[in-house]
C-alpha cells in the first residue's frame, strides 16, 4: 500500500519539535452520523464500526441537550443543533485520513432534518436519511421541545410541502450527490407524506434509493428492524460509495424499488 509523509510540529510546552506523520497514501471517505431527538450517539456506534470495516473514518457525536448535556434538553433550538452538526462535520473533514471531498452524512429523524440542511452549507457527497423529520422554517430560535405544539406538526406533516416552502427541502433539491431515504411502515411520528416530500425534493440527486422497513415503528424498537436497517445501510455504502454490487439483504424490507429507516425515542 502506498504511503505519504507529512511534516508536523509537535508542541512541547512553549516550543515545538519536528516530526513526520506517515499515513496511507490514499485518503478515505468520512461518515458523519447524526442521531435524532431523544437519542444519542450510542445507537450508531455499531453501525459506524460496520462502515469503518469497509474503509471509512466514522464520527458519532451527541447533540447538545442529550447524554452528558441533558440539562439543556428543554432549551436547545434548531440553531443550536445546526451549530453542533457543522462543528462535527468540520472536525471530521479536518481528520488527516479523510478525503474532504468524499464525506457521507447519515441522519435519522431530527438528525435527518439537520443533515439535509447541512448539505446547503458544507460539501456532502452521500446523504442517508432515515425517517427524516420536517419542520416549518419559522420559530428557528424557539426551543426544539416546543415545536410540536407551536407548529402543529401532526397536521403539518400530513400535507404536501414543496422546496419553496422549506429550507430543508430546498437543500435536498439542490443536492447533486447520492441519496438513501428509509421509511418505517408503521411510523407514528413521520407519516408517509413527509417521505414523499423528501423524495420529490431530491430531483437533482445523482441517484435516489428508497427503502421501506415493513412493520417497523419510528424508533426501530425491534432488534430485527435495527438489523434490517443496518443491512440496508451497509449494502447501500458498498454499492454507491465503493461500487461493489451485493445481493439484496434478506430481512424485513420489501418494495424493492424503494430504499428505508432508523430509530429514535421521544418525539421527532
């Protein structure tokens, strides 16, 4: 395997010493995982290991208001979430082994919504959205926890929404990379119409893959549904990112013309 040498300066107290960083000659894709509202990075570590074994550098992280910063749960807004995902993206893109022109973002529910918005602000080559949430553009600075009531989301998400009416969908319309959209058949938080809105918005994508996980709920509460999603995601990466054709995974996915979901607790 070819290697590359890179001079580096290592700080020692108030001085620096010269070193040489020797690493694989070829940069590799980076993958950013974004969990949903009420989740945390622990849900995605095993999937990140699966993709790392394919040859990716993967980053999982906890959005503020979750895990160690749970105390902020009631006050964080979508603006805070965007700052978090932008900082995580920049951290991954700066990794010395990552090809900054080959970054994938995998987002679920609220994380899928943030991932869609991210594509308008940073270069993303591959975008995987599992049960992506959708919100009105208004109340951007309002705490995320209050949006369900203030935006009447149950009604809003039953309606057709065009890219002209949504920043997230406008970002999807402008996205020219490859897209995977995963739906849960029995999702009580993200109705089918939201999935339709995202699919129709991805009109400029190089490819759009849709999958349905039959019988699954929003949070993939069954281990079988979690496994099915992991298999879908790995298969998509093998084919789209690495160009390796693999057979359709056996398991809870039918509707072969489509491509499908991931799991969250709480609300989307």
